[in-house]
C-alpha cells in the first residue's frame, strides 16, 4: 500500500469538511423551525479517495503530491446539497456566502447555463480559513472545498449519466447522448413547473392571511 496523498493533512481535511457539514445542517434546522420546511433534501459529503485524487493529478499533468491535492486541485473536500426547488439552491448559496471564515473563490452556474450535454448544477469553490496549518505552511491555513448544489431531478440525471459514461460497450453513443440531453431538458422543465406551483401555493397562503 502506498502513502496517503493527503499525508499529515488528512485529519485537518476531515475537520474542515465536518465543520461545513455542521454549519449547513444547523442552518437547515433553523430554517425548518422558522418556515416549517427544510432547505435541502439530502446533504452528501466525502473526501476524494486517494486513488481518485492521484488519477486527477495525472489527468491535469500535476505531480502526485500533497501540494497538488490540497492547493492546485480544489475538490479534495466535496459536498453536495440536493434541493427540492431551484430557488432553494440560491437560498443555500446566499447562506454559504456569508459564513465567517469562508470565501467563494470560484463559481459555475450550470443551472442557468447548462453544459451542452444537459448537465445542470451550481458549483462553488470555497476557501476555508482554519486555525491550523495548511499545505503551504501558513497558519491560519486555507483549505478548499467544492460544493455542488442541484435539485433532486438534476441529481438523478447526473447519477445516471455518470454511470452510463463508464459503460464502455454503448452501441450508439450519439443517440444515447441525444436522448440524455432530451431527458435533462424535460427534467429542467419539470423543475421550473414545480417552482411555479410552489410560488402559486405560497402566494395563495399569503393572500389568505392578509
Ligand atoms: P468526481 O469523481 O465526481 O469528483 P475540474 O474539477 O477542475 O477537474 P471542471 O470540469 O472544470 O474540472 O469542473 P466542473 O465543471 O466544475 O466539474 C466538476 C465536477 O462536476 C465533476 O467532478 C463531476 O462531479 C461534476 N460534473 C461536471 N460535469 C459533469 C457532467 O457532465 N456529468 C456529470 N454526471 N457530472 C459532471 P470530477 O472531478 O470530474 O469527478
């Protein structure tokens, strides 16, 4: 067995991830108490495996070092917030932006600007300031985390598409890509309809009270 690419920083990585998870869960609990509904359906998180990180270093032409894994590559820590409605994605993002010790260093809005294959998701790269040393030897340190935010529909599509990408014996890849894109667009249309329905219900409820 080789050495762990994260070396002595693995425990710190885990602590940073656990802190983010705790903050996001606490926010969801507060929102539930305030509004009666949760702000996301699932919260998933992982440290990228040693072999997957080594593979990513190779693909990017980087040496398999701690510095590549923790400084040049930004998704050693990955969280996925799966929401029921599109608006909830942006509500969660606004919350993440105002967290102390957190800076958004990169973002990609594949929700409003889907990838050509139909992939939809909002990606944020956060730099988290920590009371412990980072791979550059700085203290306070900076650790990166990638947060992916998507709806349940976008998430189910991405899981299936990801699985199919690894099936090497697809007979008609052009047709499959076209069909996957069509499904992604149909699901996006459903997401918009569900959002509209929720807005209508909320407007009715507000109207009833005034
Ligand atoms: P894994 O194993 O899921 O972590 P970079 O992250 O810098 O290498 P890129 O492409 O600029 O590359 O980043 P981007 O677009 O933000 O995508 C990062 C992650 O989003 C990917 O991580 C996937 O998890 C997911 N993703 C992006 N595009 C697609 C897509 O078309 N289909 C699916 N199913 N997922 C996608 P990794 O590192 O590739 O893999």
